[in-house]
């Protein structure tokens, strides 16, 4: 491998390996909750962990999924300041498409939030406010997450953070794709609200 590609490849691969750690799945299994993929929606994220009735575990999953996105960006910056975006890409793709789970991962919201805070804290703050605000109003985790995902590139553009605007647009599109079943349930009126089981 040409030496010029070593640092970018390292940033991308390290980001992917961090992002691909399925914290929700691991925490649920370690605490005797079984296979999270056989519970509720089958998703490995914090919302589905909440369906096990373990609020603390759901909170831990949320924080760890956010942290791995932020840490991936920090590590990439340590390798080279210009490589932060590659770390972000690796972490997000790793979370959504982890190789050890046959590329069936989470929907990316918490990891996206951690990345947003690490790349541009004002955008991260907008993401968090929109996410929590919409969730509080609607009690639909999917609606809160999707709205925040769309709000991030808008906020990035408004703040003049054009180097991450395109990245966040791509992330938002992937988030919407990963939520396509949720969108169908929302349209059908069958999407469960936060606090409901199943």
C-alpha cells in the first residue's frame, strides 16, 4: 500500500471497527436479557433495549453508541486533523452495517449524534434539541431521530459548516432508508410509541 493511503485507511478502518461494536446487543446479553435481535423490533439500538424494560441499560446503550461516534472522530483527528470526516464515515457505516452481524446493524441515530457533536458542536446541539424535542412531543422515537437527522445538515449549512453538510445529507438519507419500515408503520398508524412494548 502506498504510504499516502496508510493514514486515511487507518482512520476509516478504526472508525468502522468502533462503530461496529453492537453495545445494545452486548449489554443485553451480558445482563441476561438474551438476544436483542429477538426482542421487539429486532433492532440493536437503545429504543429496542428500552423495550426489555431496562431503562438504565437503554441509557447506557444510547451513551455508548454516541461515544463511539465521537471517539472515532477524535481518533481520526489524532491520526491527521484532515481525517476526521473519514473517522465519522467509518463509525456511521460500522454501526449501520457491522460485518459481524451480517451487516444488519442499528439505524444510526445515536452514533450520528456523537459524530455531529465531535465534528461541529453547534450542529450536535441542534441535533440533540430537535431529537429530544420531537420525541417529547410525539413520543415516536423514529420521528424524533429522523427529524434530527434531517435537521443536522440544515444546521451545518446555516452555520457555514459546508465541509460536513454533504456528509450529513448522506447520513440523513441512510437514516431514512434504515427507517423505511418505521415510515410504513407510521403511515399505517401501527408504529409503537416510546414506552410501549412489542
